[in-house]
């Protein structure tokens, strides 16, 4: 393999043509978004900026796009949206920016243009809660935002500040969720488990915070992924959690742990938490979020049991689910036992 080094970052996004959607049969994409009160609307993706100024240890965005954010001009953003509406009948937009509100004044200009032109769009975006205030939030809703996502990652301050490098606070997350509830907008906080040095007690703090949001937010979770060239990747290599000869072209490498039914063929970072504890978190979170069918995941997992290692991995998950169900039946709860440390799991 030959590396040519980092590619030059295009400074002026207005100089780039719109995506060549005219070369594809857009009808084949079948992209629709369910919007409360409006039904199932034809949708399209729009990415108005590249880069992220923040430095979370697990995130590959600064690696791919750089930490210096480059945004298309508000006029260019509106031009692309109106083109999608006129040419393809789009009525909903899924903004793919890592942080749509990275520059609040720029976003406010875009929102003013959307409102002035009465675009009547419904849209989703991802934000940073520490770059948000109530007036900007209200204007986003007035311009059509019906659903937004944001990273909480961990409810434990030590993990957030010392391990992840995230300075947004739980109170800021609570505030934004409160605004969303008041405006009938869907708040979608993201949580991650199995951070370096994270203990069961710290993970439980995050899990209980997520569970406390039931009925107030649409929570999402993941076990920590390890992406190349991130700070987490360097740490995993140094700790031997990722082998130095690891290849992304090899599926089901027995030296790493994956959970493809939920999160694709991406290595998971495993440290203090056992596989039994992580399985307990997955099932407790799924029951609280009520977003997916566990049975459908179980059927997919069963088809992947092609080795003794895989059998042990899913057997431990089954034990965690049984213990959780039994605990609910008996009305008891508590920390899981510290077993589940099998090789690769």
C-alpha cells in the first residue's frame, strides 16, 4: 500500500458543483422521512459544511475533513435546497453536517432565508448543545426542524472531560431536551459505552440518565467503535486491543470484537467492562428506547454463529438477556456478575 499523504482541503465549497444527482435515477433511492403530523415525506441529504472544530477522541471527522470547518455560503445552501424541491419534489431534508450550528450566525442567516422564502420543509440535523441558545433553537423550529441529534456520549463528567475530551455539560443537554419538549420537536441524544477506563458504575450512571429520558427523548446508543487515525485508534494499537497488522478487508478477525448486527464490521473498544456487562447495557437500553426489535437482531445473530468464539459471544449475550428478564419478573435489579471475559470477548 502506498500513501500519498493528506489530501488538500478545498477551502471554498461554493466552487464545487452540486452532487451529480442528474446522472442517477433518484427514484431508486426511495428515501422518505416520517414527520409527525405530516406523514411520510420524500427526502434528500444535504451537506452544507465539512470539518469539525472539536476533538472527541473517537471521532474520525477531523481526520477525514479536518478541524477547520468550511461552510457553503447561505445563498448556496438555499439554492441547493430549492433545486431539490423543484426537480425532485423533496419535502424533507436530512442535513449531513457533523455540526450544523458550528457557526450560529451563519446558521441564523440560512434559517432567515428559509423562513422568508416559506420553503415549508421539515428537516433533521445534528448539533452541539454547547453552541446552542434558546433564540437560535426557536428559529430552527420555525424554519422546519422537527428532529435533531446531539452527542451526550457519557453522563459521567470524568469520562467526558478526561477521556473523550468533550466539554458540553449534562445541564446543557437537559436544557435542549426541555426546549424540544416545549416545541414538540424530537430530541435524539447519542450515548456511547465502553470508553477507556470507564467502570461499570460510570457506565451505569450514563445508562440511568438515558433511561430517565424515556418519553422525553429518542435516545440512541453504541458500543465504542475504533476508527483509523483517531486518538482512540492510537491508544488501542498501543494497548494491543487492535493488532498492528489489522486489515479492514478481513471480516470476522478473531483478534477483535465486532457486533455487525447492530453496528457493522467495526472493531469495538473493550476495556474495563465485561462482555456480560456490555450485553446488559445493550438490552436495558433497547428496552428503554423501544426503537428496534430484539428478536430480529437475535435471528441475524444466530446465522453468524460459525465458530466456538462466536457461540460464546452470543451465549453470554443470551445469559445477560435472561438475567435481565428474570430480574424484571422478580422486581429486582443490580450489577451483573463479573464473568464474560472470554478471548475476543
